[in-house]
């Protein structure tokens, strides 16, 4: 009879490495944010110009891009599932 091998130590190492990488990324993000706190003037197509911290503009652009790509990915996935279901 074979005894199931335990993979808990490997999973624990992965968990520690993920936690370490997350902590490192958070520290780098804090350094980046602290270096980009100065205000910049933003001019939209309509309305008067206004000032915002650069980190907010960069973060907003990142979040908008992430959301757009997520919606696109989700739409493609739904279309693939529908095509697969139509073939069945």
C-alpha cells in the first residue's frame, strides 16, 4: 500500500515566497508613490484645468487599463464558452 506523499512543506515555501514577493512589491510601490507625490496640472477637453498628485494620475491610468483588459478577457472567455456550447 502506498502512502500519500505530503506536499505541505512545498506549499508552505510557496506561501512564504509569495508573502515575501508581496511585501517587496508593496515596499517598491510605497517608494514609487513617495517619489511621485508632487502635483501636476491636468487639462481635460472641457472645463478648467485642475491639479492632482502624479501618483493618482498614474494609478488611475493603471486601474483603467487593468479594468479594460479584464473586461476584454472576460468577453472573449464568454464568447468561447458560447461557441463551445453551440457545437455540443
